[in-house]
């Protein structure tokens, strides 16, 4: 999909520099993927301590 964006040039150049990505399209794709990934991780953290998996680590690690 083609989209016209008005982005701060300095921000885009810095993102390209720190990620070592040479095209604007690729750096924007990476930024969107990371935003989605972080959002999903944040959603998963809400379940911390609320799910009982009933896992015996000694059995999993083959410790009798």
C-alpha cells in the first residue's frame, strides 16, 4: 500500500542510523512491527501470576 507521510527527517534518519537500515520503508516497517510486538508483550504481562500451569520443573529438567 502506498501512503504519503509527513515525518520528522531527523527522527527518521536517527532511526535508520541506530538500526543500520538503509531504506525509509524498511525502518518504518520495523518500527511498526516493534510497536505491535511490545503491545502484545504488555498484554501478556497482565496474566503474570494469574495462571497456574501446574509445572514440576524437576520433572521437566529430568531431575528425579
